[in-house]
C-alpha cells in the first residue's frame, strides 16, 4: 500500500491502526521517513482516537467516520482509501484522472477474477460506461462479466471519493444500524443515488498477468510469499522503476557455511546464516539461522528464527524469535502438528512467536 502511494506521488498518508499496532507503527516510523514534513509530506499512523465514541472501529466506514476530524483539518479534495493487507502495484494517478474526467462521486478499483473465487470479494456489475449498476458483497451466486461466464468483476478494496461525499456518507451510515462497512453498506446504497464508477486495474508489475492478492488469511499470506520464490516470480520485486520500499535492516551480509548445504529458489535476508542445511523454495527473514543437517522447504521463517540440527520443516510459517530444537519435524505429519501448533485448511503449519519447540 505505502509503496503504491509513494510511487504514485501521494505525499499525505494516514494509516489507521487498531489491534496490536506497535510493530506496524515502528516499521512505518523507521522505514518510511523518506518524506519531508516541512513540505507537507508525511506518513502518519493514527490509533483509534475515540473522539466520537468509546468503541474500536466497527467496520471500514466507521474507521473513516471516527477520523472525520483529520479530514476536516487536512481538507483534501480527494481521499483514497486502501486496505493494508493487499499486494499489488498500481499508479493511483490514473484512477484519480478517470474519477475527475467522469465527475464521479466515488470510483472503485476492480479486477476480473475467476467466478469460483468471486464469492470471497465484493462483485460489481457495470454498464457500457463502467458505471456501477449493481454491487454485491461476497455473493453466493456472483454475477459474471457480460460475455464471460467464468469471470466476475471483483472489488480490490481501493476506494476514491471526493471528500464532501465521503464525509456525508459515512456520517449518514453512522446514524443507522448497519455493519458500517463500505462493501456491505456504503457502496450498495450509493450506486442508486450517486455517480459510482469502476476503474479497470492497470498493473505496474510488468508481468503478462495482472497481480493482486488479498493476504488477509494465513493461507493467502503463505501463497503470496511462495509467489516470490518461483523461478519467474509472479510479483516483481526487482523492477527499479517501481521499487518496493521497506525498513532497511542493519544486519551483516547473509552467508552459507559448510559444503554439505544447498540453497535453491529462496529469498535470503541480511544476517542469515545457513550452516550445512538444505533450504528450498522458502523466505528467510533477517537473522535466521539454520543449523547443519536441517531441511527447510516451502516455508516462511520470520526474524530471529533458529532451526536446530537435523530439523525437517515443510510448508510452514514460523514467527519471530522461535527456537526449533534439534531433530524437530514441522509440517510433515499434520495429525501430530495439530496437537502442538496451528494447521490451516490448506495444510500450512504455523508456530507462534518467541516460543521454544522441542
């Protein structure tokens, strides 16, 4: 999300945080201090202010409503609202131009998805001018794109509003019993009273197929990481014209030791040490250490993970600071894993952070 904003020229960004937000706040503070506050450029994190009520955010629209004060203070002409758990590359300037050209009150970024996946998203139906004439949130029988029985037009969760309309709509929604959600409440009502348009997602990923992933589940998060370690990665991290910015870890270079080790199709962060281990198709975060004789495959190892000698780890997510003792097997026998760890529907074994597993 932040890479897209910076690359698109957006210079005033507010991130609404809520539950256990400290690590995100720290990451943004140290990784995104590239803007000049003196020039009116910034990325600010805003925890729930409770200016209006004493509750956590009740939905996406309620999150905006509880921060109307910020909009009133900043007074922008347009507001773009983004989800923080999506992976894609998009230039928001093109969406803003289309929004202004059509005199739209709201513009919604959309992407075609297979019909069997559309039940997980909001689905739009548009006319010949791309004006949205129907919108259904996670429908059991999603409407398809005309002329294509296998594709639906899914919302990407990227909403562009003129500010006055946004403030009015979230304020009206706050007065009614609803889910206080853009997809469930705001958009279905607005398509009958306002000019609401779909914007065709223009991908900046420089690959044959458009790339967009919602990583709001553990399985989706694992799949997105596996996309990065393919021989020809679906998501392009290496395009200097569209850099992915993040917090630069001040760690020594990664290294491998002992001839018995082998590493293939793996992203290795600074500070990692692989000592005679075999690592395949995995993502290693900073300061991961894997000892002799261990075999790690199709896994994500978070910062500071220590894997002991002779361990076997397959299709797993291991959180920060975990020590996996010598000879431990993870992701090999799901029946045993489920007694000690978390196992997802798609068979990904997840170990929580800062624990000792033997």
